[in-house]
C-alpha cells in the first residue's frame, strides 16, 4: 500500500506530464522557445534564428499550425515571436488571429527567420531560439522536455542556466515506478485525489467530435463512421474506439485550433491513452469510478514507459500510449493486475519497432493501428493468453519487458532515426 506522501508524488508527476496542448507539441515547443526569446528581447525581433535537434526537426516539418491554415516551422516561429506568450506553455499560440498570421507571413517573406539543424548536441529534444533587434540579442533554450527552459540570456547576460545538474538544483526527479506500483496507485487511491483525470476525457473527446464535423487531415476517424466501412468492419465498440481515437488525431495533426490533453509532451500519446478507455467505458456503461481508475492506469503507464524511453525517439509514441490504453481496457473488462501484464506483453511483442517518421496527418493511421492492437491484446489477456518469455524480446518480468522495449526504441533504433531524417530532408518535391 502506497503512503500518502508517495501518492502525492505520483499525482504531482501526472499533473506535470498530462497537460493541455494546442497543436503538435514539437512546433509548438519551438514557438514557445521563440516567444520566451522575444519576451526577453523586449520587442518584436528583426531577425530570428532557430537551431533544432534532429528529432525536433523531424516532428515539426509536416504538421498544421493551429489557427493558420499553414504547415511547418516558419509560421510557428513567426507567431511565437509576434503573439506567443510563454506563460501559456503548450498553449502558447492561444491568441493567434488572422491579423497575426498575416504579420507572420510578412515576416517569413522578409527572410527574417532562419531555421537550421543543431549538429553538436546529444540531446534529442533541443530548441535554441535567438532573437535580435536594434543591436540587442536574446537567447532561449529548451532541452530535455517540451517546456523545460534550461538557458535564457540577454545581451550576453545570463538570466537562467540549468544546463548542468549542479546548476539545475530544484529540478523534479523521476518518481520510481513499476507496473505493480501503478496498478496499486490506480486501484487504491481515494477517488477524489484522481478525479482531475476526467479532464482528459472532456478535452480529447471534444477534439474527436470536432473532427467528425469537419475535413481534417486524412479524415480517418470520419471515414470509419461511413456506411461502406461499417459494412466491412461492423458497428461495434471496437470500430468506435478506432474512429474516436483517429479522429482526434486527424484534427490535431491538421492544426485545428482546439486543445487536447497531452501525455509526456505528446498530444497523440494523450489521445491514445484516453479515448480507447473512454469509449470502452461509455459503451459498457462503466461507473465514474471505473472510468477514473482506468484513465489513471492508462496515463500513468505511458508516463512510466516514457521515463526510460525519453520524450522523443525513433519508436512511434502511439505504441507506448496504446500499451497504457490496453491496461485500462483490461481493468474495465474486470481483469486483474496479472491480466494487465499479459496485455502489456502482447502489446510489446506486436508493436515494438513501429517507426516514428515525424508528426504528420498520417499519424492517425498509426494511432488506429496501435489502439486496434490494444483491444486485441486486452481481449487475449482476458482469455489468459499472452506472448511468453520463450518468444522474442518478452521476459517473465513485465518491467524487464518494458526496459527491452525502451532499449530498442532509444538505443538500437538511433541509426533508424538518422536515416529517417535523411530521407525526409532529401525528398524531391
């Protein structure tokens, strides 16, 4: 049984990692960094130079920027400088207007923005924004997390420096988690301590329903609701899980001006951890308590895996988030911790190796693949069936299975990441 202090620590962790975000988190994080640089400069920049790690560049190239009707980094940088407010965090572009977009276009056309790859940095998540005007210069750096400022300066004067552990003194430590502790926390914590997690349902379901009413991305979610697709796949809890989850992703990747609840710096991870659980709970008339505990289990499982995988990698984040969703569905099916472990093993055995080739509209296809496997894995687990330690990367110990997954995604797939970026940046258009 966890102590009150341990529960408080885990609740704080969830509140740090499960937050609202408008738009794809990589270009939005770039806009956030640019906003801080412009604020530190004290006026509209005449020139902005942004230097990015390869993973940020990869994930920011092909997605819509909310409120603009435009794709990619230049408009995100421009709007970050013009109307972004760093206090809004991942909702930094909340105040975008058509007039601001037009000013942003003029800034881009005036060649006042330079975007380049930061080659001499090991950190996968690294953003450096330099703003200049009237002989003054301000620099802001985000590293390690999408909202984690580690350096700010103006005219050579350092205003913030957390680039080394010694200088960072007050940074939050990772809460030590295992799947057993996560299950214990989700099942035994007083309900009022967990009720805040319902906001993930409200935001992400609203994003899906907005998507059903419009034309966003590849319209995967809306397509799954059409008569022809229902004749093929049926009208079931399963297809509604797929349609709601992929619809929210459609809207987000297309740049809909609507917030979603993210997880570990990714809106798609937040969507995939939330909507399969919500749809299953609603369709089976689960109680509010069951919904709350299932969502807590799902989101915390994602946070746990991302602690060792890192915020960005060559492994598709939908894989990780779908593992959380599968655990939540097992609980809603009446399953035990043992059955949740079975589901996680099935997920790891099936989906390890799915590449992340950047954030873009087709992420909704990957997210639908992940959640379909989540439902399959949960169903198998409830029948007592799971991939065994005699097979592939699966271990008897579930936490070792997770480590095997994250070692592959973080370490073994590094060369894959490099090749993906090379392909993406050398395509002929």
